[in-house]
C-alpha cells in the first residue's frame, strides 16, 4: 500500500458510496478487510499521516466556524470525515482551511463515529493484533496560529467564506474549541 493506492482506495469507496459518508465508511471497512496485515498497517499509517496534516489551528478554527462548538475529542472524527473526501479535499483544506466550506452540505456527518477506530478494527480482523505504532490521537499539539473567532473581523479576514456561512447560520452556536 503506497500513497497512490491509499488515496485511490478512499476515492473508489467515496465514489462507490454515491458520496454518502456513512456508506463510504462501511465500504472502506469492507475493502480493508480484504487486504493483508501489511497492507492494512500501511493504510493506517497513511491515514494517520493525513490526520497529522489536518492537525492545525487554522483547520480546527475552520471546523469551529462550520460546526459551532467543537469538543477537543471530536477533532479526530472531523479529520477522518475530511480524509474520507480524498486527497484533493485534504490538500485544499490543509492549504486554505476556508475551503472546508466545500463540505458544508455534509457537515452533519463531521462528528460521526463511522471512521472512528475502523482502521484498527480492520487490522485486528486481518492480523489478530493491534497495529504497531498506532497513534489514534495524532500530534500532541496543533500547529499554526489560533485565530480569535470571537472577533468577526479576524474571522472574516482569515476565513471569508466560512464567516459568511456563519453569518447565515447563527444557530450553529459559538465557534469555539472546548
């Protein structure tokens, strides 16, 4: 399993699911169960690397603008949700977190636990053991600068599309990490 096959597998599962996030997670789990232990281990490693790319204050701030209050323990689920949209989504959101707005129509699935631990489960099913080096929490600290989301001017300057979305959806609650 190399990076090309990793992203290809995610893209195929997203396409096969008809862009349904819950179904995409089930399809991906079924596909992982067909790999050997080495393939699943490498898949988990690549997934964790993608999570690490999204472990930043700008991406977290963008998620708070889109979703409202976000608990710290929900960050992995939100990152998994983004990864499930494939390489292009991860690259676009990593480069400019304001692009998270492109996933707004599916925001209700951002905190779903469908991807939570499914990689570990698949590895255990295939190999009978936990993956070596498995780090479900990713990096200890978020990278980058944290934005003051309580300041509308700052939010609008850093995340113009998400700030406009927030203006239209005040019912989402305070954009904050708890």
